[in-house]
C-alpha cells in the first residue's frame, strides 16, 4: 500500500474544511485535504446563500465552495478528490486510509466530514430540492416570506423551524405522523399558542406537488384514511441530521447520535492531535458561518499542538 507522511490531514471539505485549510496553509503547515464523497459539502446542493457575511447580493452555494477551495489552494493546500475509508488513531503518528488503497500518516488530523440532512425518501422530494424543498429554515426561509409553507417533523427541530418560519410566512403547516409531539414542553407550548401554525396530526406526506417548483402537497391521514391536497410554496424537512462520522466509531468519543464530542471552547477530541470542526461536531447551529468559524479554531488548535510537540524532548 502506498504511503505518505503529512503534517496536517483535513478530512472533508465544505466551509469548515476549507477554512481550516486556509488557516493551516497560511501558518506554513502545508495541509492535505481530501474532499470526501461530496466535495464542498451540503452547500453544493444549496442555491442562493444570502446569510454568509461578505456577500451583500448573495452567492450561489457551489460557487462559494469553489471560491473557498481556490483560496485554500492559493496558499498551497493540496486539495485532493478521494474518500477516507478508515482511520487508526490508536498511536501517533495518526493513520488514515484513502479509498481503501492509500495510507497517510499525519501528525495532526482535522475532521470536517459534516452531517447529512435526513429526508423522507420521496422521489418528488428530491425533484424539488432547492426548488421549494429545504432542510434548513434559517438558511432558506427568507425566500418564502409572505408564502404558505409546511414543516414535517415532531421534535424540537421541527418546532423551532415552524416557529421561525411563522415570523416570515402567513401560514405554517406542521405535519406530524402521530397524535403527539416529541418536542420539549416549552417548544410544544410555543407552537400550540402560535396562531400562524396549524398542526396536522396523524398525517404523512405522500407527494410534493408542482411543475418546476413546489406548489402543494398531498397528505394521508393514517387514522381516518383521508387524503387531501394543500397549497404551499415551501416544504421544510426537519426530521434530523446524521453526522458523517461512522469511520470514527471506536476511535473518537461521540454522543448517542454520532456527533463528535469536543472539549468545551475548543476543537480538541478525546484523541491527542485529532480535532473536530463543523457539523460533524455541531448539532445545534449547523450554519456555514459557524462551520467556518470552527474550521479556523481547528487549524489554530492543530498549529499549537504541533508547535508544542516540536518543543518536547526527542524521547518523549
């Protein structure tokens, strides 16, 4: 198996990975970044990004990722296409296998693998991604101000999305499969007393309707058997995210849903020399700007870790 030794390996792209690369490269660490299966992360399937500072007219998501990659490469980051399929953090230097064929030894690793939104699995859902279907109300809700929208989900995330959208939209339908919510009591109370939110209990989405963009939805009531169509312009899926961290199981400490745990106020994981940034470690904010911020933190933490190691005695 081919082997290579590097100072810093960044696993994953997107705002977190590319920002980490920019900072690490400017520090002279010469990082190597593997983009993963979806180069650029979730923003590559996002249309206009209007809430990232510095873009007063907004910017296309894929173009933003291309700009970040170009900036990272300007400072001599080695950006490579490939997927890290296995890691071994049991000893230092740290090891990673790329595409099951190529081994890298790294003095520090920055994990920026992100998280993937869960969807219902409807063909029409995928058809209308960025054309009315979204998994982030904070990101895309502004585009639907003054329009009727729907949110599917029963937990805190769905309740928060519905409440947020109610500030922008005249009507928000909250679609819940059962006759009860899983959200916390305080979030349930906010939803129930909000006159703009209508809860559709025991309801399942059969189809999202429209031509070139979302125009409505067809629901099935699993208690009465009734089917009905409702006119909407935006359909927001809030049934959770899955962090892309499976390859780090048994290596890094995670919470029950797979988000990597870091030491508060840092990007340090339980393994010395491994740092987690972006959505792989953030289940609260999940924004491009917060991911970029932690990417900066990860690079600075890695730089300080490497500097401290250079000062240690040779036999330590």
